[in-house]
C-alpha cells in the first residue's frame, strides 16, 4: 500500500450505497472509515440517518460518528478542523476512506476552503428566525443572496439554519471566491457513486418504508422522552420533525411519508448540485442495474494495485 498517494473519497446522493461500498473497500485495503455525513455526527439518531450498525463499526473502525449530543451546534469551520486533525493522525498503517453525502462539508475539505471561526450570535439568530417565520424562508434566502451572494450560492435555500449561519459568516467579512470551486483535489481521489434517478427514487422510497418497520417512530419517541423536540438542532435531519408532528397528532402518517419522500428527493437534487456529473475531478461510477457493490468496488480496487 506504499504506492497509494491520494486518500479515497466516496461521495454521491443519499441512499445510493456509499456506506456499504466504503465498508467493503476498507476491508480490502486495510482502511478506516471517516464519516463526512453531518447527520451521523449526532448520538441517538440511528434509524432515520441509516447509521452503520454496531457490528459493522466493530468490524471496520469508523470515525466522526456519534460525536455530538442531539442538541449540539456544529459548523463548517469546526468540521474542517476536526477532520483535518483526524486525517493527520493516520500513521500510514491504515488508509483513511472518506464517506458521506454532505456536499458543503466535503467540498470545503476537498477544495481546502479557508473558513473563519465565527461565534454564534443568538440574538441575531432569533431576529432572522422571526423574519423567516413572518415572511418565509424564501424571503430570507433572497436577502442572503442580495447581501452575500458568494455564500448564498453554496447553501440550500430550504435549510433555514444554514441560511442564518450564512448571514453570520458573511457579517464576519468572509467571502467565498469563485476560484475556490475550480481547485484540484490535490490530496484526494474522489469516486462518485450514481445511478438512474428514477431507480434511486424507488430505492429511497423502499428504504424509508423499511426505516419505519425498524422502529423510526419509536426512535423519535425516545428522543422526545429525553427532552428533545422539533426545535432541536438534530431534528433538522430529514424526517425527525415530521415524525414529531405525527406523534403530537398534528399530521397523519400518510402525510409523514409524503413529506419525507419529498424532502429526500429534494436533498438528492441538492447533492447533485454539489457533486456534478460533469465535474472532471470526480471519477463517476454508474451502478444502475447492478445488484451489488462488486462492480464499483472492482473499479476502485484497480487504482490500488
């Protein structure tokens, strides 16, 4: 393995099979998984985030999973500091393999963004939250576009928490320069897992229904029992607020399914905005019609011979 120069990174939309592929790759090349999916940072959110099982995490070492309490704040600058420290801790015996679908976090790492450490301003946040409630999240996003366009273009307009964070970062004087998006991935070999969009949507729908059979509602009930609610930061992950509202009898179960499936499809579209199929820095692997990970795994292993 001394010939390996770049760190393998597996990206792609949610539900496409990144975690399973990373797991199999780690077993074949003496690797350890470094999670870059922000939803897996939180403790106790297991079913709805499709977190790797305890058995899998014992078989292959995983990093940056269950590192935050469900009500903890975490931002991009903290992520970059944490993951770079983790990467620098590897001594060459095992290979770090980055796996995840959080577009902004991964691209900031791959392109080596310089992100300022900006302390949260609770008073300012509450003011923007109120503005969003009064005039809508689209109004708030357009305001961010007008005031800090380079920051706005890298934030999902439906993610109000990150839009508000964008204002905080923008007020610090930080501007994301366009040339940053053109940087080469100097330390990383990036593999993108993709498949036909309709096949992926069908796979996602089936996975969501399977999550409920595994006890997703009970998981949210347990979170409520320890004091969390739909205002908790971890509940910003897809599905948790919808299930909370169902438990509180504010919406029907049918509405929960509709909302979660729609939100997940929106997330997939947003992820493809970050991970563009036309990006020459990404080695895309289309697994449409493939029954397992062997096809993608064999392609990646060719680079490790």
